[in-house]
C-alpha cells in the first residue's frame, strides 16, 4: 500500500453531564467525526487526575483530550475551574518534558454542542496527525545493548578475577 | 545456613547518604551484627563480587540495595543481588524512585558527557578525551561499564520485595524495618515499609483553606510560623509525600521537597502535586492562571519530580531523536 496515512490514537475523557452528551448528540444527529478517538466517560472533568493523562501517554497514546462543561456550568459547581488550573499545570509540565502543545487539549462542550465537539475532535486529530506518532515509551527503551555489556562483564570477571597460582 | 541471618548491603547510583543513614541507627548496629552475618557491604567492609557470584542462589536472607541503575555494571549487580537474595529491599529514594541521579532523565547522556568532560570550568581536556567502554593497552583490553541514556529505578530493573523510602531513610524507620524483618511482621510483598499518612499529617502548622494569587520562592518571604506554608504561597510537597521524617522541614519553616517519596496510592508524585497546587490557586481566569503557574513554577520537572522523575509515568524528557525539540533540551541543559 502506497503512502500509509498515520492514524493517531487519541484518548478523550468526557464528563457525563455535558461533553459525553454532546458526543451522543453528534451520534444521533449523524454528525461524523474521525474514528481515531477513544472516549472514556467520567462523571466530571474534575475527575481527570493529571496522572490519567500521563498514563495514557506512557501507554502509547498520541494525544489526550479532556472535555467538560463550560466554565460556570459544571454539575459539581467549581470542579471544572480546578480542571482548568490543573490543565495549565499539566501543559506547563509537558512542555518541560519536550512534548508538543497540540497533543493535549481542553475542550468545553455543552450537551447541545455536538457539532462543536465533533469539529474539535476532527481538528485535534488533524493536528496530531501532522505531528506524527509520539511513541513515548520509546524514549526510555533506548538504553543501548545492555545484555551484551553484561555478558562482557561476566566474561571479564571469569578471566580476570582468579588469582594465578 | 548459619543460625544467624545473612545480610548484604549494596550501593549503585547513589550519594552514600544511605550508608550513613544505616550507621545512624548508632549502637543498634551491634544488634544488627548480632542477628546477621554481614557478607557484603562495599562501603564499610572489604568484599569481592566474585565471592558473591560463588554463593548459592537465595543464600542471602536480606539485601538492602540503595542507588538507582544507570550503568551496565549496576544492572549486573542488581541482577546478581536479586539472584542471591531471598528478600531484596529497595533502600532509599534512589532505588525506589530514581531520586537526584534520576534527574539525569531531564537531559541526555550526550549533554551529561559534554558538561562533565568538556564544559565545566574545572575541566582541562585539550584532547577532548571521553571515557570509552573498551580501551586497548599493551596488557590487553580494558573495559568500563556502559552509561545509560535513561536512569532506571531498582524496581524497573529487577523484582523488588520491599521499598524503604526516604532520601535518606530516617534511622528510626530503618530500625523499624529491621525489627519487622527479624520478627517476621512484614507487610505484603511489593509494598512500602512505612507510614500510610502524609507529611501534612505530621506537620504542626494550621491549614484553613486559604487560596493564593502567586507562588513565592523560599527566599522571598519570612514565613509565618503557624500557618500552612502552601497557603503562604510556598510550594510545599507535604501533601503528596509519605510521612516518616516527622515533618522536619515544614516544622522549621522550609517547604517539604518530597524526599520521602509518594504517599500510598499516589502513582505519579508530580500529578499529585499538580492537583494539589491547582486547588490553592485563587483564579478562574485562564490567562491569569497561566501567568501564576509560569511565573511561580519556572522549573516544573525539578519542582514536581525532584525525587521521582525516573519512577514517574513519563520517566524522562523526550529524546531529540524521538520528536523532543532541541529548544527544550537547551533549556534543560542551562537549568
Ligand atoms: S460535570 Fe461536566 S465538567 Fe463537571
């Protein structure tokens, strides 16, 4: 097959009360979005611990979206403001880790905004596709030929350590 | 097997502080010597690796292994001690979570060599010589261990039975662990021998849900003696950190930097800190929030992962060969 297109894997955490319903609405209204997104429903965007996002990347995700109710409309009052602050903290840290900004996205979408959410999903997929695969675990798998070095050590011990009589 | 237990202590990428901490149990070291034959302790006793190699597998009852794994020789020793020991304890922060040696994961092997062998003002190296893993001399070939791109924890290298946290572990906690081992009152394998509360639980300061508009560096304020340091704007890691130290630092007005590692149930220390700090920022305006965070936390890796970068979900920064931007690496090097 010529020219295989990179198909990114994007994990999305959607809050139960707004964004997940927006995704449902997009479905019932037959609004199409690309299939690269894997959605996980959480009760509130405030449930998304930064470790969920980090773990997604550590397991090989190419991008992560967090979606919740618009500020002021969270069903647990203030929680999405916490999400906003955590997201800023997370993004700042990911930048320091050398990750591109477009790989994480915070998206507000109300239950009525199926079109908006589908558009945001498609846009993010395009951006991540343009960035290419992330493959984060590869960053720590390149430690060189450890086994060979260790075998060398064992041989060396065998040769060098016995005191000649 | 002798009637006494058989004990080994080993060090890999570490500073030696853990060895001093063991001696910090003072005269109780004599009780340890009464209960165990110490067969290997390179810092304190003469001993040879070849003698350990010749021992039967599992013939060491207990091995305290401190230090992270950053060379092939350390990896070899980790595997050897695992093979020869019944119970292997990751002793101290380096073995448990990478600690300060693990901060090498915020840069690259190349940058470390460049700094160590060329750039430091005290380096005189006109021929630009770097250590080689193999060197031919008249007598034959000399070998040096292989230096890793990414520092690993002991648990990322071999199976670990228990973790004893701390940089270094407090002598009282070391003694508690030794007693637990002698009396066979150990927790489930794979767990941390230590408290399940946080440094905040031991901290005498009062907390009253106050929010802040900016983070402060320690030199910018003289903190109030009674109020939570975090609520005074200092980035205190007590909330994410396991108790065990007795809240030494916050008690005397210095914020906790997290040397006792993540509390029970905290998988990624930095993520826990991000969540905690997000809760104290007094702003709902995205731009203001960004400003507070960028100005207040100029070094998020050093702040959130000072002790746990190697053990964190992401383990290290992106390598340039793998999409990591060079611009980022320059900041990492200059920091
Ligand atoms: S319930 Fe939707 S963000 Fe909180």
